[in-house]
C-alpha cells in the first residue's frame, strides 16, 4: 500500500451488496506488513461451484499449483488469501505450507481441504510462515460475516494505492442475481491469463463447467488485454465462485440462453477490475488505450497493440506528455507483424498526427499537446491492410515506477 | 549528447590508426543540434568493397531502404551519416531526401550515387532538409583527411554520452591489416540485426560476399546479443568497408583459411562496439551480463536470457542494487520456454542465491549486497534441463532513462 493514491483512481467506490451464501473476514497476521490487514478468509455455503484461470508462467507459485489441481472438482467452501508473501519459488517448503494452510482453513470451514482455494501475493522466494495463519484462523472464522467486500479488497493489496472492487446485477430466469468482484494488481502486470489476484462472487446457481467457460471468455478482452510492464506474475489467479443462493434457476450449460444477462454482467465486472488494475499501475499517471485497426487479423492487431503498449520508449514519451508518434512507428515495426509504412496512420485522441506514412499535412502541435496533457489518452493506429482490430489498456512509464521497483524488497 | 558521462564509460579511449584508402570529414550542419558536429562524410578509394546488415523493422527508415537496395552491388565510394534526424517515416519526402543527398555525396566523391551509402539517426517523422547537407558538402570534401575516427564517432552521437570506437589488427597472408569501428547507440536498443548505427573500416582486400558473410557471423553474439530497452530502431545499420589498400592478398571467399586472424579481429571490434553501446545505455548505471545455461537448446537459452534482460522488474531491481532473484524466476517463467522450477539455480556474481527451486540454504545477504553494489554484475541462471547456453548484455533501468525519454523530442 502506498501513501499516495494513483491520480487515475476512480472518484467513486461503489457499494457492494452482500451475496447470500458468502461470509468474509480479514485479519492483520503480520506476514510482512504491520498496521494493516493482510489475510482474507471467505467462507462459502455448501453447494458453491467454482471456476478459475491461472498464470501460464512455467514457474508458478505453490498456491497456483494447489488451486489448479483442485479446480477440476468445481466445488468451493473456503478461499484463503494473503498479501506480503507470494509463496512462490519456495520448493518443498512451499508445497508443505499450502497443505497446512488449506488444512487450517478446511477445519475453520468444516470442509475437505480439496474444497479450499488459496492465493498468495507479495515477495517471491521467501518461505511462508504457516504459524501466521494459525494465529488468526479462529478469529477469522468467528468474525466472518456477510458483505465486507471492500475490506476484502483492502486486505489483499500489495503496492496497490486503492482497493479495486466492481459490482453488477443480472437476471436469470426472472430472478435478480448479484456479481461482486475484487482485485489487486499494480506490478508484474501483463496479459497472460488472469493478472495477479482477482476474485468474483455471485449468488447465481451455475454448474462449474459453465462457470469456467464464461470466466475464460470474459478474460480475453479484459485481463488478457491489459499490460503495465509486460511482466507476468508467477501467481496470476482469477476465480469465480457461485453460491446458488439467489433463488434463480440452476443453469447447467454455458450455452443456455438464460445466461445472456449474466454473461454480460460478468464481463462488465471483470472488465472494470482489469481497468482498475491499469489505473493503479505502479507509478502510473496516464491511462492509455491502444487501438490497432486495419491489421491482417485480430491476432496480428493484438500483437502490434502489445508491442506499442509494452514499449518503454512509447510509455516514457507519454509520461513526458510528448506525442512522439515516431516511437509508435518503431513499435509497429518491431512487432514482426505485416505492416506497410506508407499506409500507416496514427491518432492521439481525435488528432491525426500521421497519415499514410508521413506527418499529417494538417499536424497541429497545440491540439495534440492538449490531448497529451489529459490523464486518459487514446492512441490509435490504422494499418490499412485488413479488418483485424484489437485494443489493449496500459499506462505510462514514470520515474515512480522505477522508484517503487528499485526498493520494493529492501 | 549529454553533459553527464555514463559511469560505465571506458576509462581509456584507444587511438585509432589511419586506414589507407579512407578520408573523413565532419561538419556542424545544424540539422537539429547547435554547437556540435552532426554530419560525417567518409570517402573511399576506388575498389572499396562493402557489406551491411540492417534493421528487421517492418517500418525502416528511408536511408535503410536506400542502402539495402545498393549493398548487393558490394561497392562503396562514400558514406554520409547525420545525427539529429532519422529520416524515418517521412514518406515520399524521405525517399526524395535520400536521392538528393546521395547525389550530393556522389558529386563530392566523384562516383555514382549507387556507390554512396547513407545513414541517419535522431527524431523520427520530421522531414530531413537536404539543404543542410548542400551547405556543408564542399567543406566536407575539401577537408576530408586520413584518420579522424574519433571525430567521426563524435559526429554521429545522439543521446550517447561518449564516443564509441574500437580497433584491432589482423594478419592476412603475412601482411598486417587494421580494423577500426565506430558506433552510436543509447536508446531503442534491442537485438534485431545491427543496433542503431555502426561502421567498421579496414584496409584488407576482401570480396563483398565474403565481407558480408563474416559481418553477419560477427553480429549474432554481439549486436544481436545486447538489449537496453527491448525497442528496435527503424534505422539499425551496421556496415563494413574494405579498401584493399593494405597490400595484403585479395581474398575472395569467407571460408579462406587466411581470414582466420581477420575474422577473430573483426569479432573483437564488433563485440567491443556492442558492449560500449550497452555501457552507454540511456540512464545506465550497471552493466549486466545475463547467462542462461542448462536450457534445452541455445535458442531457448537466448529467449530466456532476453526475457530476463528485458524485464522492467529485473532491471529496476538491479538499479536499486536489490538481488531480487524472485523477479528472475518470474522472467524465466514468462519466457514460454521449457523450465522446471524445482531444478532452477540462480547466481548474482559468484553468490548462489537460489538452488533447485528454493532460496539457497547458505544464502548470505551481505555477500550478495556487495555484488549488487558493483558497476558490473553477472547474473547466471542454470535450468538443469540440457546443454543450451547463451548470454546477453544489458543494463539497469533507472529514473534517468525515464527522464531522458520523457522529454527527448520536446
């Protein structure tokens, strides 16, 4: 947590309604931080289904391996999350720690360890002390209560400067259901499955395979379409829990037309959480939407958009409020995708700065400077080759990013 | 050019001997900078052969297109280079500018335009004013003299903080030959053929195809094995000119055993220039050699080394003198190459910090801190899977990089 809140933080934090079948508690276990909560326990009523997507890192954290091995059963009774220590690259000790913490949570929830899901975020490579969980588990169980989503979002923060929450309503078979989500992000943010930790909860009654299909669909244009620094965490986790306590009919298949409203609302929640992660990118001062159109395919548009969004030279130029479109050309050129310099056009906001491979004949420095001074900047590249289009959300690269990451561990 | 010289600059700049058949001159044409030289003209005697490798960017500069179209003839009489304007993404105007400047240089050299090579570095997207060259061309021709390699290296600098030169001697058929090289680098440095501008000169007599083969070979582990920011310039150019005036026998084929000494010396010069480019990486305070061994193949080792060397989180940690090997694990994990977390070992300098997927049992913070405080840091990762090994040179990511690139254009 930082004393200085991101200038891109939302002005308004929505109220998240309680969700039937979920109780939560947070505690200050002192895993790394002092004077703040750092552990979250969520308890789910019996019958809760679960789905998850995880990092594609070849060196995942121990909790990711724990969850991946159990998500196939599709049943959840407890979620235990901690901040301050990622329990990643901790070898046999790490695996032992997940087994022991899951056993503690299972006892608290009155369930099997296989119905407990774990997530850890923070420093990599330090052994995680299970005793810290043992010391607070009784309190967590005793205090668990409905609601508390904002407190939950606060307990899982690391270098985040504000808690990230989102909520939406949907209708299934004439009955209202709620979807609440929380996330934490800040650094090591690149699109490769879910990004760091995010948990979404609903009182809808949906079978686990259908949940999984919808969750996976929701990620492609949200969590997988954001980047802060191009670095992919060993712990990226996005999970969705459905208690089934809304009274809405139980849905077995993702293709069921009654899920239309739910699918849309889920996408809204996940998209909002992904955007909040970028808005709290380490050191971020500008939110940048990179759109590439006219590519030979959508995949090609995405690769070019990522090349732009991950370019340190583009990101530092934006930090300096400099409409340096030459660096955008450079990033298009290095992406390795089909591009024809002489067909390229580039916009910052609504100002076209380059057209068909040259500076726009009506280039107006004053107009583009006004665009660059805004906290939110749209950058568009038209390749003029085909119909492929995609967009990526990112932020600028500032001295604060370097400061934050130059002395995070020490 | 910067007032503050990189702390990684070499203590000693070697004297570069003149090379028979080459005369050089520099001038202050005021293309962008004032109070410094910004144009280099090199004139080659008749019979000079040439080879070149160029950026793989899909949006190359106009001079790169000019050179690529002519290098196949393998003959050079003049090289004209300017700093301050890259003549990239300048459309038809850019092509016209290359044609006109080549004509000017051809007139000065008394040769055909097809024997003139051009290179431009600096801002992208601004039209290049041919009049600037016209105004200094007579003086350049009149003043051209043997030697002057250091002045040449100075004239092509942009954000470089020191001129980059290297020299070596070789023997061909019992006769001594000289190889001199100059380079400019600083930003937009990533391994994709040659990196920004570098020119190598020799008085050896070698046919163009053999020159090309040796130049290409020399790049793989030198210019293509360095990265400052992962950004690839639209102008990357490395050229080699051989005047044949040494009196050494003329060599037709790269496989000729008489080229052994020359090949080795060429590699020394090119490797030194590549290292100097990293030592002058924008904002660099640490030179970092990333070695990956035990990968399934050499290509896999390179991709993992690049993932580490380009990771903003690894680079900022090194800037902060923090032996944050957890981020190295992260970078290994995101490379997408075969890796087994539980076989991974990591060293900073001679201190093993992680062994077989866990913090080293003998981990000694004081010893590793001493390593991190040095200006040159060796980072080694052993994967324990195979025999693939490779190394990449890079630098740290500092606040100065952000400062330099946040207000370069304005």
